[in-house]
């Protein structure tokens, strides 16, 4: 599974880790994140992420 990087703050979404603090289970691919999911660091939208 691909990692995605926030272009605004550099946060890396790693699907193996998920985002448990925001209800995203480990093993969740970036493409499966809800459309309203935002970067946990800066609040950027999914559109602000690029594949690493």
C-alpha cells in the first residue's frame, strides 16, 4: 500500500498505521479514507496529499 504525503506540512499517511486517533484503522488504504478526512497535523484535505 502506498504512503501519501501532505504537501502543506509534510505529514505522511502510512496505511499500515492508519490514523487511529481519528477513527481510521490500521490497514486502511489512502483511497479508502472518507472524503471528509483531513490531515491530523494541519487540517489539509485529501486533495493536498500526493503519493510518496
